[in-house]
C-alpha cells in the first residue's frame, strides 16, 4: 500500500516521483521531474528543483534548497538551511541553465546546518560536513570537513564518531565497535 504524506501547504508539481513512506512538510515545493525515494523526510520550506534525485531514507531539514544537478544517494542527511549551488558564475541577466554542474552526495553522508556546497564536487560515503562549512572541492569518504573554505580535520565513522587511528592504521568506533583501516590516504571499513 502506497503511503505518502504531503502537508496541505506543500506544492508538489506533476511529473515528480515520490517513494513510499515519504513525508513532505509545510510550505515545501517539489518541482517537476524530481525523484524522491522511499522513506524520505522533507522538512518545512524546502525546495527540490527539477531533475534532483534523492535516494531512499534521505532526511532534509527545514529551509534547504536543493537545485538542479544535485544527486543524493541513500541515507543522506541535509541539515537545516544548507544550500547547494549549480552554477559557478551566476548572473541574473545571463541564462546559464546549460552550464549546471552536477553535485553528488554519496551514501550516508551528512551535511550540517547552514553549510554551502559549491557545485561540481562529490561528497564521499559517510563523510560529515560541519555546520557552516563551505565545500569547495571533493570530499573523501569518511572525511570530517569544517570551515570556510572547508578543510578536512579528521575521519568519521559510519555512526558519526571521530576515528583515532593507531600506529597500524586501525581505528575502532567508540559507539558501534566497527573497525576501520587507514591506508594510502584513504579510510575503509573492515568487515
């Protein structure tokens, strides 16, 4: 049985695909051609522009703008008032719709409140972008990035806890007990 909850003040244009179990809250606008997966939560006053794709279980907090060119994989968290761009050099008097750059947010990544994601980059799996950060380059999987411009200050577990690697390049998440390996400048989870 299809169960989608759309608040009466939300606007959902024709030609959208919205997955089962998804909730769309007050004053949000879901535009034609966008795709929203199963079990997503779209907060108050959110804009999802044409051709945006959100995977399953994506949480979009209040006041987020997701512009054409953005693709979020499953389990992504978008914090309050974060924003994506889609053109490097916008001008109100020049149409650059043919210049949109794609931004990819990989599985499990989290973007903090008021962060700005400059277009054309990839945020890796389970990366965490701190509140107020401005992302101006690709972000590695499991990276913890903060500041303006965003700088990597460490590594983060899938559960969202900072990882401390020993001399063998092994870290254990303090919350979940999951193990991680640091090798050749990259982090991977040890199954």
